[in-house]
């Protein structure tokens, strides 16, 4: 079966990320494991502390209706890098 070029998506690499996070942790780095969902495990204390600090800033609310321009530009850059597509950020 012939697939459209857009069907060629990079593989899901979560286990590679987990393996690298574990390696860095064993080497003494402080790692917050957020690479694999674990519904039966509570959120790490560091993640909870970051959420509390974020709530205290008062910077909550909605983003721009069409999305953050900087984020849209970054996504367009990734599409160019990964897929060779010159994508206008306004279309993201």
C-alpha cells in the first residue's frame, strides 16, 4: 500500500526519553519524571511546588484566541526542520 508522505511520522520515543532520564538521574542529576503517565502515582512534590508558585503569580487566564505568536512561530520552524515545510505561523 502506498502511503502519503505526510503519513511518515517520527516514531514514539517515550521509552528512549525514560531511559535517558534514568541514566541522568543515576549520574546525580535532579530529574522530575514526567515522561510517562502513571495514574496511580501522585504528582512529584517538585511539580506540585511549581504549580503552587505559578498560581501565586496571578498570571492565569486565557491565551490569545489564535494562540501565542511565539509558540506558533516555533511550531512552524519545527515543521520546516522535521518535514521541510515552509509553513506560515499564521496557519498554525
